C-alpha cells in the first residue's frame, strides 16, 4: 500500500512520531511519504495513495488551525480512503483525545474512512520543562508503541477514541485559542541577542515571519506552534503573554528513564497510568 503521512509540527515531536510511523510502514513493505503541512509548500493531495495518516500536536485540547484548514482542502474521496490520526501531546490527559473530534468530522464528510487514532505523550519543548528522566521515559514509551501502531495501520484497522459531552465541551471552549493566537503571535518580539539569521522565518510552517532589515517581523497568521522560539539559535524570541512559561532547550534522552517515584508531581496519576499502559504493550 502507498501511504501519505501529512504532518504539522512546531517543535519537532510530531514530525519525529510521523517519521517513525513511516519508517515502520516501510519495514512492513509499504511505501510511505511524509509531507509537512505548511502554508508556503502545501502538501500534494492523496491521489494514488491507498491511505493517509494525519499527524498533529495537541494545542489546547484541539488540533491546530493549519491542520483543520489542510483537511478542509483535501479532495473528496468516493472510495472511502482509509485514514488514521496521530497526535502528540505534552500531557496524558484524556481531554487531549477530544482533539480528534473535528479532524474526524471533516474527514468523514469528505468520504474518508477514519479507522484509528494514536496518541503519544512527548516532552514539552516549550511552556513546561520536564526532567531528562521523564523525557527519556516518554520517548521510550512512544518508541515501543510506534512499531505496533504502524502494524495496526498496515492491517487496515485501529480504534477511535470515545469522547463524551464533557470532553467535547471543554475542547470546544478552548478553541478560543484559535482566535487568540493570531493576536498573541503578532506581539512576539526579539531581544538584542537576535543575529538576524532568519531561522525563525524558515521554520515557520505558516510563513508568518518575514525578515526586514535583518530582524523578524511577525504577521497575523501565528498558529502557536512555537517553532520560531524553539529553533532560535540565540533563544532571542519572546512569546508575548506566554513568555513566563517559555523553557527552550533540548532534552538529553541518554540517561535512565524516571522511575515511578521520580515521575513529576504535576499530573502524576495520569502519567503513571499512561506509562504503565504503554509499557505493557
Ligand atoms: C500553544 C500550545 C498548546 C498546547 N496545548 C496542549 C494541550 O492542550 N494538551 C497537551 O497535552 N499538550 C499541549 N501542548 C503540548 C504539545 O501538544 C506537545 O508539546 C507536542 O508534542 C508538540 O508537538 P510538536 O513538537 O510537533 O509541535 C501544547 C503546546 C503548545 C505550544
């Protein structure tokens, strides 16, 4: 089977997961092409593909706007083309599962047969910082699940998340972020540490940053992916209202994974439940 993997990623976690899925699908004998969802280089439609995978990071219990816009532009399929969703999130909260509600609805309306959803908790690269041990345990859990999930895709099966009214309502309410982000994003600023290298403009999937006189200028299409701030080599981008949470910096995944006792206290129960479930797979 030929599979198109469409991926939106700001700080790289979702891209890593989608590349992993694609790699495993190739090992299973399929052809898998990964396409970035970005404004300046829209990915090709899935003509000639036998299935699609759509990867996205959870933003405020929702899929980011560029992902929804991309799905809306996909051509209709009469043949019920199989589709799967892959989400990465910073927390293992069940509310994140509701992020699949709108993508599923859009895909179903266009005739796609959404067969499964997979979720991986990945270390926050921005907004909240985990210990390296936590990051290592998260990465190992995902590395364990990805080959199994690729096999599920290969078999054409999968499970869909069941979202009750409370989850749907919370997710719907937090869609306010979709409206707020363009305003917040416009107020991103650079410090004197900026060297004008243009890396932020190159990585912005929205094409929202233009370089003028050697300095970045932020437009009104920010999708809050935080790629600009995360990839800035001088850590020079200040992210407006969200700056108090900014925690740029890579993790070291080489060390021992956090033991149960070392799991962070924040959302501790959910993390333990997630780790135990993934490690039993
Ligand atoms: C603006 C913003 C909102 C986020 N909201 C959530 C959330 O509601 N739930 C969650 O578990 N993680 C949330 N995260 C964390 C991301 O989903 C997580 O770090 C993801 O792996 C990032 O993927 P990426 O590196 O491909 O962009 C949020 C991150 C950002 C930047």
